[in-house]
C-alpha cells in the first residue's frame, strides 16, 4: 500500500482491483505487516473513544496478553509462510477452468472464493476438537476490542492446510488467493469492537461488529454461530446465523474460562484437555470421536454435543483480573515493546539469518511473551527465568548487533544488563523465601 489512506481502506475491503492484481506470487506485498501503523492507530482511537464516552474498552493485562499472542502468531507465521497453500501451484496445473490473472473477473472470483473457504475453515476450527484446541486462543479474551482481533493461534496456518486448494482446480491463480487472504484477515480486525452498534442494511450482507460479537459470546445461544469472514451470507445460507440479542448481555471468553494470562500456556493447554478426554473414553471409537467431534461432544450425544447440556453462561461473570505494581507494568510494557522490535528485526532479516540465529530469535521471543503472562499469574519461577532471559540477551548482544543501529543496540544492552541485576536480586529473594518455607515445613 502506498498511502496511509489506502491502508485504512484495506481494512474495509475498499481497494482497487487494478493495483492489487499480480502475475507472480513474489510480487504480492505483505499487506498485513504493512498495515501495522493502522493497527496501532485503531487501537489508540478505540481507547480514546472509550475514555471520551466513559466506556472501559480495554484492560492493560488482557490487552498486552492479546498483543503477545499477535507477536507469537506473526513470529510463527514466518516459519510456516505459505504452509496452508502447500501443493496449490502443483494442483493449479490440473485446473478445470483457465482464468486470466489480469482480469477483474478473476479478482472477484478470488475474493468470493477465499471468503467462502474462510467460512468452512473457521467452522471446522469450532467443530473439530483438536483444531479447536488451537483456535480457542482467539476466544480466550474476556474483553471484546481491537486487541482481541490480534489474539491468534501460532498453529492457525498449519490447521488451514487443504482448505484453499480446491480453488486451484477452479483456475484461481495463487497470487490472487494470497492477496485476498490478506484483505480477508484485515477486514476482520475492525469488527472486533463494542463501539460500533448496528450497521443498518449492511448487516444483511456483510459481517459486522454486531454479528461477530455473537460469535465471541460464551452464552449458550452464541455458541457455534456466525463463522463469516467478510460476507455474513454464508451463515445465513448454511444455517449458522444468529442475530445479536438486545435483552441479554453477551459474556465474552470461553465457556470454561481459563484463569491465566500466560500466552504460551494458553496456546497449548487445550491440547492436553483433548488428550485427557480421549484417554478417558472406554473405547477406541469414542477416543477418536473425542478428537474429531466437537468440543461439547460426549458419548451418546450428537457430533457437536447436546446443547441442552451445555453450561448456561450469563452475565455478570467475574473476569480474571490480576494486578501488578505500576513500576512492574512499566517494565512489562517496555519489554513488550522491545519484543515487538526484535520480531520486526527477525521479519526483515529472516532471509539473511542462518537457521541457528532464527531458532535463537524465535525462542527468545516466545519466552519473552510467555514470561509477561507468567508474571501476572504470579508463577513463582517467573523471576528466575526472567533473570536468565535478560542475561541470555546480554551474552548474545555483547558481540552481535541486534538492530544494526549502534545507539539502539547500546541502549538495549544497558537496559537488559540492568534488568538482569534487578531480577537476579528478586530471584534470590524467591529462593530464600522457599528455603525458609521448606525449613518451617
């Protein structure tokens, strides 16, 4: 995108087909990464509007957790880039229709086709338990705001494998699919807000904040509804549409809400739940159903479970809301920003890094983001691991530039050195307290 205005337009699918049509996939810009300034602008705007209207649109602990999921997703996306489209080019050679890559018709076919595929991909993530184990991350926020849109699973692209490939047989060129996957994702950002009420006649055709609020509800009437990406017509056609109710407040989050802000734990914990459920079955058949049927399934119930047996979640439901001292919040916020900078460095330099450097960067980012939540959750080992993380950065950055900006690298090295000393001191306090407790016992 060449201008900020065009980038904003891309969030509403207001784009020019002539400037977003490409012959080769290598020519397709990274529209999502290029739109980071717009993401930030929307986040700030939502916060300001909330303050002006007296509405709490976000909490720091929940918001930074959502943003942490976003960094984890973008980091892992670098390693799985194009994975969900694996084999597409090969299958395209056997296409049944030959669409001209430069034709506006092809652009529109790709737009509708990608959105149709998204509906079924999204529906599968809710109706197959082991795929829900990944997607549940996106529903784990008890707030509903632009931050929630960024809360994504690191495994999302892996589980999308195979859904887009049929478009190749219809003759849709790979570059067109990639373009509309970007715009489809960008469109879904702005619908994650409570500040936009009713969109009038648009509600009949397009996915809107009202429709998507239902999708994120834990209330019984909200479950497994409104899977749309851009066009809500798919839900209306296939019987999964549900209108937002004005007489019942939506409770956001999961039905059985996990009490944690640890990003990495939230990314993985439900896989253990699926395994435990499968192992607890009395037959191999039921064990397989526990994996491949819906999350609410139980022996003797329909594939997606018995709705009458689902918990009836209603407002008000208390939110998980641990706090930390202001100085610790500043520390967490600063290191989160540093993690974002390092993630951008990895994005820019990925092609020039050797595999070991990539592994080190990815591991550092995952540990960094996970520790922020662990501090909020009060995990006793968090200070020790934070001291080790900061010391590891110092050991690496002393001899290897990270950002290639000497002043920035020097400032980061000094800051991590000071952080190492602070958390080493706190870690010693934790160890001493543990020793005293052990002696008392």
